[in-house]
C-alpha cells in the first residue's frame, strides 16, 4: 500500500495540499480571513485557526470541511 504524506502551505489567500513525495499540488482552497497559525497536518486532516477565532479541520487532499470550532 502506497500512502501519501501531505503538507499544507499558505500561498497568498490559498491553502494548498502538497504530496511530499513529488511536490504535486493535490488540492487547494481559498480563504478570506487571516490565518493566525501555521496549518497543522496529521494524517489526512489539516487544522487551521483564523483571526476571527474560528478553527477549521479540513479533510485532505480536497479540503472538505470535517469540523469547525471556536478557538
């Protein structure tokens, strides 16, 4: 089984999901608020906190919203 290790980067007003084995962009999402933390990736989930104290957990690589919470 070939599992992908994801990384998420900030690029202007976009979050981009990168396959670390080859550098390909697998998915991306635009955001409006300021990101106040670096994206935290664990497995196929990415957590981001925005300046409006809203946290979002995305399912990678397509950035489907898994959970939102107040930070």
